[in-house]
C-alpha cells in the first residue's frame, strides 16, 4: 500500500469523522456553557455565594442586569491589562461577548454556520489569551491558543464529511452562499 493509498483510506474512516464531529460539538459546549452560566447565574463564574451556595438569577447574572465582562476584563494582566480593564467598564462589551459565546457555541454544536464560527472562535480565544498574559502553566502556550488552532482545523477538515449535526441540511439551505456553511 502506497502512502497516498494510506491517506485515502484514513480519510474514509467513519470513526475518525464521528470523533471530529464529537470534538466540534464538545468545543461548542465549551462556549455555550459560560453563556448559560453568565446569562442566568449557574454558580460557576456567576452567582456562587461565599458559603458556596448558588443563587440562580442573582444580581450578577446578565438577565438580572449584571455586568458579566467587568470582573474578567478588570482582572486582566500583562502589557494589555489597561486596555482590557477599560473595555470591562463598558456595557457594550457584555453584548458582544455574550452574542459571541452563544453564536459560536450553537454553530459548533449544531454544525451550521461553522465557517463563521471557525474564525470567530479563534478571535475570541486570542483576545482572552492576550487579556491575561502570561499563562501560568506555560509562558507561551495555553488552552486558548490550542483551541484557536484546533477549531478552524476541525471545522475545515470536517466540513464536507460532517457525521453528526445539521451541516448537510444547512448546506442545502444556504446554497451558493458557501461562507454561511
């Protein structure tokens, strides 16, 4: 078997395509969960009380009027700390952040709009990375960078062979507008 035969056989691996789809969905949940937590206060980054109890819909939840980016951006470190801390004082950042989390999360989980999510996710992740320079476990590389590389790679490879999700149906809906896939 030649190298090209091996490569062709590898691309036909059903298990591989399914694992790529599962990974895409898991990465989507990585974005959707903080959206839900910040939206109604599920106690992970919002609404956990000092006694470790959770008060859903506390004052810090977005639906209760909480300013969800203020704490994270206010704790920025590194050379861009002042820039991000200033952004954290502005309420419009809540809208951009929350819409980004929801849009990226749903796109990756459902398998629709994945091309847009493949580029929006790394942009958001790189901003998160630069807001808290330098990482504590490695001076150059952390999970934000790894995901910023993995998401477009997974989406672009899996795009035409999506095993799980609404991608095939969505491609028919968007037709020639391939950038919406």
